[in-house]
């Protein structure tokens, strides 16, 4: 009988409430934020002192007012650093890389701040602007950089003394997991507390310091019930589909998934990967987009959608009337689709087919007889997709992303391709990498796997730049009339 996670936790010993509390409160991101706030306030005080020597007749503000200014400045730079992706685990990047990102983000934030200040202030505030800017930027960068280093040292010490613990589950084969466990034991600063080893060959486990758990038949249910923070994968003769399924299930359950470098080729092109500084592990589920890119992507979604809907309004009205007058049925077609995180929503299109209330879910085929004459044109030109811009404005879709599928097909394909739901980690798109690169439309497992390669390529390489490229490619596809009719 396979031990449950609760049984295993009893054998290993549950961490005390104090350990759980400190692990939550002393998360790297929280420590970074507190350090940044203190550092910026100190930098503001230092800047006020320095400015007395740079501007003739400059008088310092009262201490209380300088503190308030420091609080506002710290809030401003916290947003700047968040948009720059600086609130992550310390071990995502090296100290030098982190300091460089701090300097770069501070420079951009300072430049925007001083630009606004210069444009809205009198000549009194415009003396020695370049020197004042450089001094302010250096002071904030130095103070925040020192704070980051001290936070990193404190985080490392807390992990070494096991005040902060990352509860981990090993997954793989006995020999490889044993080697990984030995490596983790030599790096206490990583903070791992291994709760067990989930093994396909548990009978070969020779160790007594960690409980071996035979791999259960229903691995999905087991992992969803596992009370751990991370899954560390190390195995030989890896099953490609099995590994992708484990990564997908772990990610969906809110766990971080890391692999040993030997397994990198098994994940390449399937998930976004990131080498962890100071560790032999590779993170296969880091944040897909930097916060600032996520923000810009959403702004582009809203601005482009509104622009297209407003400027093309006469065309869309004419299209709707032609659809309505050319065949019996409504102007728009609404259908349930599965969006981000499995949420079902109504997706809108101009109706392009004859009404058939008894039709079962199926993909469109080439020269499909169900398509109306006007529907054939709007499908070829992709005009039928325009109403989906309302879904974009509602936040259910993005301009670019994997195409949303109907619930029936999501369940069907998830049964035969366990990692299919990986594509539900992002908002579905009106267009995507698959639409501009691939032209097959057959309903088969092979076809879906080919689609997933394009969807996963997009997910692994998500960026504002790639979105813009896909949008331009989509315009070309529309002008050439390469849609499925």
C-alpha cells in the first residue's frame, strides 16, 4: 500500500507553526520589499544633505517632511522594481546580475521622476540638473544595492539554520534521487527540507534519512494532495510524456518544479526554463512574463481592440447586416470556450455557418458545407474573429495567445495528452503563433500534439516583441486570405 502524504509527514515530522509563519513572513520577496523601502528612505535623506552642496541657497525640508517624501519615493521605486521583475527568489540570479538590474531599473525610474519634476518646477529646481540626477541615481542604487546584499546574506543564514525551509519532494529513480539528495545536503543555504522520495523503483532505495514512496498508479491525485512547495526531478531513462505530465500537474497544484540538467533536453521547447544560480537545478516553471511586460501586453490589448472596433465600425456593421440577411439565424455566434486557468467564458464571432441546433462539437473542414456564402468570405479574411475583441476588452482573451478550445475538446485532449492543460496557464488569443505558422486543421491526436508544439513555443518565449511580430504576421495572413473556409 502506498503511504499517503499525511503518513509520510508524520514520519518526517511536521514543521512547527513558528517555522511555517517565519517561512511565510520571511519570503525573499517580502524581505526585498522591506529592504528597498528602508534603503530608498535613507537615500532620500542622504540626497537632501548632498543637495545643499549642489544648489546655491537650497534649504532642507524638516525631518518629518523628508520622511514623508522618502515614503512616497519608496512606494514609487517599489512599483518600478516590481515592473522590472526584481521581486523574485534570491537564487534566481547572481548578486552581480541583481545589482545590475537594480542600477538599470533605478536609472529608468529616476529619469522619469526627474523629467516630470523638471517640466513642472521652476528655475530654482533646475540648477545643475545632470549632477543632481546622477547623485540621486547613485545614492538610491548604492543604498538599495547594499540592502539587497544584506537581505541575501540574511536569507542565506535563515535557510542554513533551517528557520526558513522549502518543503520538497524528490521524484524519479532511486540512484539519481540519492545523488541529488547528497548534493542538497552539501548546500544548506538552499533551504531544502526533503519530505520524501517518490520513486518508480522504490525497492532500490537504500537510505534511511528520507522516506521512499513507491510511485502510485494515480500520480495526479497523489501530487495534488502533496503538502510540499517544490518537486525536484532526477531520473534515468526518462519518459518524455511522463515528465511533462508531472511538470504540468505540479505547476497546476501551485508547486515549483525543478529538474537536474541531464533532463533539460526532455523539457526544451515545452516549458520555459531557467538556470538557478548557485544550484545544479533548472526551474521549468518561472514567471512567464515580467510584470512590466504583462502590463504592456494588456495595454496593447485594450488600445488595439478599441482602435480596431471604433475605426472599423462601419465595416463591422455592414458585415453583421450581411450575415443577418444572407441566412436564417443571429448576427453573432456565441460559444463556450475554456480560458486561462480553465475558466469557461462565452466567445463571440460573426456567424459564418447555417444554424443547426443539433450539431455536435466538431472542427471545421476544408470546403465545409455548413459554411454560408458570406461566411466563407469572412472566414477566409478572418473578419469573423473581430467580435472577439470584446472578449479581449473583458479580459477573457488577449490579442495573442493559444486559441481557446471548447470544453468538450479540452476534456477529450486532456485525457490522451496529460500536459495539454499547460496551455491554459495564459489567456487565450484571437491570434497566435500556430495560426501564422501552421495550416493543418484535422482533428487527431497527432494534429493536437503539433499544435501544442507551437503553443508551447509561444509560452516559452512570451514577450511583447513576439506579440507584435505575431500581430504583423496576422495582418499579412488576413490580407492573403489564408483563413479556413
